[in-house]
């Protein structure tokens, strides 16, 4: 069963992905992300998941770096992001 936090992370990644693919302006995308949450830890987990996937396989996850950048701009905690990215990168490598 998904936790409330997992649902927030999924929503953040979905919104970031749609924004990247639609080439939405950064300020518009960030505003949409902040409507979901302004919690830096949750934003950091979402950003780290995307960043770690991109670091592990940048061809397969080609848009993930841009999604991580949007999540960073929305206020992701960079320490949380980096820790999550390392864990995801290790799982995918």
C-alpha cells in the first residue's frame, strides 16, 4: 500500500515529467510542483530518484536530469537529493 508520501513523490515526478516534455517555462513548472508540496525533504527524495536514474543510465532516463533540476528549483533539499540519488544509482547499476 502506498503511503501518503509515496503518492506525493509520484505526483511530483509526474508533474515534472509533463513539464519537461511540454517544455513548460521553469517558473510555471515550479509553481505546479509547489502546489503539491513545499516540503524540501519530499522534493529532495523525488529529485534524488530522478537524478540517480539519470546517473545510472542517462540514455534510458534521458529526461530525468531535467526533472531533477525542476524539483531542485522547487526547493529540494540537496543533501536528501544526493543521498537518494546515490541509493537509486546503486540499485540501478
